[in-house]
């Protein structure tokens, strides 16, 4: 005989509540904790770091109407501590209507060149074009807004002495935030960088920091023109055959923009839409026999996409169980956390983690919803947009 489960309303509430709790716990606590522990117990050793600059490097910059920033950006790269004979810069002007092209040409250096696209096509198209024309052993991806520390290139390049290393991500330091939800976002960004570092020590991190990372040129594969997460897709396409993507916290880039909720709202929506795009476009990356990093990708990138659903199921399950003493307590705990988050979002001058951490979490959860809507609406198909 087939056993029939008596799904009472209370049973449904228990399943909803604890399923949501487990999903959030795995995503934001158990997975990071497991990675930190495994990275400490079973670090994957590298060949001794090289102190000699033996790789030629081509820095790639996609630019659209960057006449105000491109001169200082190029000067910053040229002043980095790396042999002139091994470093060149390739800028792609993406339909610029200002003096970006003329500004780049005014340097009058053979190692500073520019490619022109008549119409704006988006950052992925620019990267494909630049990678096809680059001559360096390594491609170094950079943006027009940020600046590199003087030794940033040397720090990235030293890892490629190990043949298993296909890409190395540096660390981006945003200017910081005032308070409120932006301060919470700053907190989660720091946790994200710690997680990448641990993943890299264990084997390979998931993706790179788009403003500063290097990749072996022969391992670059063109990406679709509407790609949103180029700094994840490009390195993930290159990790086949046991290759690794590393994270070097000493290779530093600095962003002059302050972390701001309005600007972060737009950026985060595009990033999360990119996660949905990657999930559906590269679904084979979730198959263990096709992609060895599948569990990291699923836990680091995709699991968090279910957070809004989990928060709803936790609350709904808790409301069903509100007459049970334990769940009555957890219901009021939820309400208290949401209230703290709302205060953190509403009052930007609040700097206490008691407010900023819940505010950042609620903000990022809402951004997942917005990112999904942005993805299914097709708004992402414009390719890329420059933040101001």
C-alpha cells in the first residue's frame, strides 16, 4: 500500500519555514564557512611566485565618451611598475561622440593605441574586438574610471609562472559609503571578497573583478554581445582542464565613486540580471561531469537568487505557525529585523551594523527581484551602460 502523508496546515508551515531557513543559511553562512574551512585544511599549492616580469601585457579598456577621464587613466597605467617593453594599452572607442579618440591618439606612443567602433555596440563587443587585436601574452581588463596601485600589474602577473593559472583577479576598493543601506552593501562587498579569496585558495574562485583582472590571451573565448557578466563568463569559459582563477588581494584598484544606494541599485540590478542570464544560457555549468566548479557556482551565484522566495516562505510559514510559542518568537524576531532594515534604509546617517547589515541584506534581496524583472523584460539587451 502507498503511504499517504497527512499534510496538515501546520506541517506545510513547518516545511515552508525550515526550507527557507536552510536555503538562506547555506547561502550566507554554511557555504562560506565550509569554503573557509576547506581552504585552510586543503589549500591548493602554486608554483613559486615569479619575481621577474616575463610576460607581455596588453591592457584592454572599453570606452564610450570618456574624454574627461581617459587621459588620466592611461597615464596611471603607463606609470605602473612594469617594463615599458612588455606593456601596451589598447582602447576601444564604442561609438564615442566626444574627443575620446583624439585624446588617446594625442599620447603619440606606439604602445597606446585605439580601435574605433562607429556605432555603440556595448562592452562585450568591444572586448571581443580588443582581444582579437591584442598581442600581449596576458590580457589585463580595466575600466576608464578606476586607477591601479603602482604595483598592481606586477602583483597580477607573478602568478602566471604556474601553468595551471588561467586568470587572476585583483581587488577593487570603492571609496566607501556614508551609512544606511549603502554601509550595509559595503559590509557584504567585503564578505564577498573574503569568499573569493578562500575559493581561490581551495581551487578556483567564481569570476573576477571586472575593473582589474588578467587572463592568458590564448584562453580568451568571444562572448555574446548582450553578455552582462563578462567578468564572470570570460574566466569561467577558461577554467577547463583543471585551470584555475585566482584572487590576489594585493593587486589593488581604486574606485573614486562613493558607494551610493541609487547608483548601486542600478549596478546591482544589472549584475543580478546577469546571474539569471548566465543560469539559463550556461545551464550545462551545473552538471558535475561537465563543469568541475558546479557546486561553487550553484552555491555562490545561483543559490542567492532564491533568497526573496525563501524570505517570503519563511514569513508565510511563520504566520501559519504563529500560535506555537517557538514560532511566535521567531515571527517577532523577523518583524524586528525588517524594522531595523527599514530604519537603516530610511535614515542614511545610521552607521551601526545593527541597522546597516539588515538594511543591506533587504536591499540586496529586493535587487534580486528587480534583477529578475530586468532580465525577463529584456532591458539588459542594450549591452552595457557607463556609470557616471
